[in-house]
């Protein structure tokens, strides 16, 4: 417990690398360091937003926490049966129970539903897998979850192609809710939808979270969407968390130069707002060949000599849970 908050996930130094193989003999010549030493906690009932440019490792991180990908190193501790247990070491049975508690909502609602199966069939499958043998009981659950996402229970008899993108994503959310999860890991759940539909789905997700007391890990590249949904936000760059803070202080007073640049790019609906955009020069370096020192130093407008050789540590820079990995904030400033 942290004050009043109960830690549900504790991720420590998580790494997910993909080997690069070359030549006829498929010799491993390097690694794509998609997630490279990430540590964070998730508290029960909160939404932790994870934001960053495409390719920063946020989706890989979500899939690794869900154990859809195996971690290369590190720990993913999850509170199960009152104890913190390492998901990375779960056996088949433990993984099965874990996947009942932690469900995932994917970005693409079009490929998440089998086009040849009626919605009812797609909904019934996970219930059978999780041992609900009574057909009447399964029907009750399916009717309840589909109505929870504001769709009619008659829709269970239809095929996926009969629905719009927003409706399909609501169906995917409903299916994830069937097994009574505690956590939803949402990977870009609205980015494939029209802007007009996004707000509807986000509001629905907030309502469901409140009603069912769910915990969300909400992954997205859109900072406005993440701000709307999240209590705390982790900013990722090149497989690492560079800033982690509660949503209000991150948006009011960002510390890391990368976060500042990202926030300056959010459009403001005011003419002549005086807001200046910070343009980051250059491309994101390759995750196969990461720069030494600070991963952001090749593009940082405030780069110092120290940044090129010494890796900054993610530290609480103000003593109030606002973490940043940047040499601009010295240890003395924290104390
Ligand atoms: Fe920029 Fe240096 Fe801070 Fe990295 S450590 S973000 S290079 S100032």
C-alpha cells in the first residue's frame, strides 16, 4: 500500500528485446531494444496513461505486461490473491487466472472480431473457455455486457460487418468485460476511430471504469486523449520512461525537454494563443543502436556535455511523485 493507494502492478526494470538475425545461419547480430529498463507502479482504480511517438515501445510494453510477449529481463509483479506475484514466472494455470483478471482492448476493432462469426459466438467463446458451462448463465452475461456498452442485446445475432468502427470497439470492450476483469490494458483504443466517435467511446470507458471500479493502463500517442483519461502519465522515448507524473502536474509543469516538445505540439482552439511550438530536430535513433548517455541527447535542444556520456536516472524531482530522467534537474534540487 502507498498511503491510501493499493499497488496492483509493480514493474521493475522491464526489458523486451527482439533479436536481429542476419546471414544464412541467422546469426544474432544485435537486439531491437523495444522496451529497455522500464519501472513503474499501477494503483488499484487509477488510469495510468502511457504516451509517446509511434515506435517508442509503449505497445510492446503493454503486451509484455499482459504476457502476450515474454520479457527479456525484469519483473512484472501483480497482486493476485492478496500477494504480489511475478507474471513473468507464471505457469500455465496462473497465466490463465491472470488473463481472466487482466484483459486487453486492441487498437483495431476491425481485426479483433472474426468476420465469419456472429457477435454472440465471439462473445460465448471466452465464457466457455473460462468454464461457464450453463448456456443460460452465458446468455445473461452476454446480454449484460452488451447493454453496458449501450448496444442492444439483439446485436449478438449480427455479424461484425454490420457495425460501424465505434460500435465494433464498444463490442470489443464488452467482450473484455465478460470475465469480470480488474484491469483493462487499452492499446490505442480510439485511434482507429473518427474524432467525432472518439469522445463517445472515451466517455463510455470512463463510465464503465467508475461503475466496475476498474484499473486502466491506457496507451496512446494522442496527448489530449491521454490527458482526458489518465490520473497519472508515463512519457516514453526509445523504450524508456523519461517522465512520470500525475496528469495535472505533467501538463501544467512538464520537466523533461521531450515532454515539453510533445505538449507544445497540442493544438489550442484559440487564435493567437501565444503558444510556441518546440520543434525537435532530427529522427528518433534506431532502437538497435541506441545513443550512449541520455537516449534523447541527439535531439534535445538543451543537451549538455554530460548528457552524451552519462545516463540520467528517473528520479522524483520534486518529492511529490513527479519523476523525470534528465540532468537538468540535479539531485540537490530535489532535496
Ligand atoms: Fe536533454 Fe540532457 Fe535532459 Fe537528456 S539529460 S533530456 S539531453 S538536458
